[in-house]
């Protein structure tokens, strides 16, 4: 069996490499990929060469290099169907629709225990949002919003939209979002937020003061821009919490820590989906969190945010679009077996 694997070979260069797959061994299955979602945050750091060198890749992602360095096969939102099962695999796995934390490829062989079967009410397109939705759940659990709080979300990419959709289920006093791009602000308004503001507006600080006169009790930074932390610090109230969900890679920015940050006893918390908040870990595990995530996906229906689909043979165009014209996109899917 031949497979085609998307590989980042240098900054802004991708190549589709053909490999020969072994037949599934004991405990393994062969999966044909139906859809593979591009992460416009993390993958663009890899595409642009902005990832920190020698940082280990998350251990839950099989089939990838141990550290971020070229050449690298990267991706973690793959949905496919099991075509063949090896010895010691229950026969009913054959034909199942499954999710895998797998690089972009047309076929792959993996231990069946690494796969997550799709619930019957979840379409393959919706299932592509599983890792983003898990990240959003982790962010909200780390943020622990309280009844009546004033909340600010910086960034309305897919993670930001999912976070916003979750926060809309809480009895907040105010929910304000910001983003650079009209398409994303429109999606945010469709979720029913109090205000969806233009992050590039020169009067943004004044607009945020009007929307949040007393400041935000809770701010979530998911824009991918470290500069946004200054906005978070400026508009989070005394003893407020700032939850940082972005991964900035090697991007840096000058932070202003001498004014409100110094006086306001602000809390800055990094949130990363690989682990569960220590206070929750005695009661929560990945199985419980994934059960919640599937339920959330069925309710939010994020497939409405898919703006583009590309055959994997045209992946270079997909990454160029994200790199040069991100204002046109929300979520891009690759279809590895589409000619």
C-alpha cells in the first residue's frame, strides 16, 4: 500500500512524499484518510519556520519527529475509515470512522488503541474539529468563569470561536471579542456576543473601555499575537485573570509591566491542552474530556466555519492562502484522496 505524506521541508515549502506502508501487524489497523484539518495557528508556525528549535513535539501525536526541525510531517486532526485490521484487533473495527492525531497523509497504519471512534451523530467534517474543541474546553476549564463576570476574548480564529461558543453558555454579564478580520468578527457576532470589535481599530482601547467600563474579570488571549497581551493587561480589572492559550513559537513582543500589571495583582496563566488542570486531574481524565467534547461539537456544529477544501496535492496553495490572505479563511480541510 502506498501513502502520500505531507512534509514541511523548509520555511514556506511543503512536499508530498510517497511512502510504502507495511500491512497492519498485531494490534494495528490500516486507515484511509477522509479529511485532515489544518491548524491555522500551530501549523503556520511550522510552515513559516517560527517554531522553537529542540522543543519536543507533544507525545500524544504519533508518527512525528521528536523535536520541531525540518523535514517534519505535522498535523493532528485526521478523520478516516478503517480499511483492514491486523491480528488481535476486534473484527468490528473494520469499516469504523475514526479520529487520529496523525500528520496529513492519505493512508496510515497505527495501533487501534490510538484511534478515537466517531459517535454516530458526528459527521467526519465535524470530527476534524475535535482537537480544537478539546483545547477550547481546556481553556474554559482553566479560566473557570463565574456567574455575572465580564469576559474578554482576544482572537476569533477557530479556537477563539469555540471558546466564545462555550462561554455563551455561561450566565455572564458581558462577553466581548476582538479580531483583525471581518469574516471572523461576523462569525463571532453570529454566536451572540455583546460586542465583536476590530483589533486593528486605532480606537480599540477606547472601544474596549466603553464595552467594559470596569474592565474584564477574565480575559482569554487566543489571537496568536504576543502583542495582544498588552491589550489583555490594559483591560483586565484588579485581581483579574488572563488565560493565555496562544502558542507564540519564537515570536516575541515588548510587554508593558510597569503600570496596571504592577498595581492590579493580575494573574497570568498559560493553558495547554496536553495536560489537565491539576485541581481537576483527580476527577477528570482524557476519556471524560473527550466525552464532553463530542457533546459540544454536536451542539455547536463548527462545520459551518469550513471555508475551503483542497486536495492534498494542492496543499501548497492552502498554506499560501493562510500565510498571505488569512482574512479569507476560517477552517481549511485537506482531502488526501481527492484528485
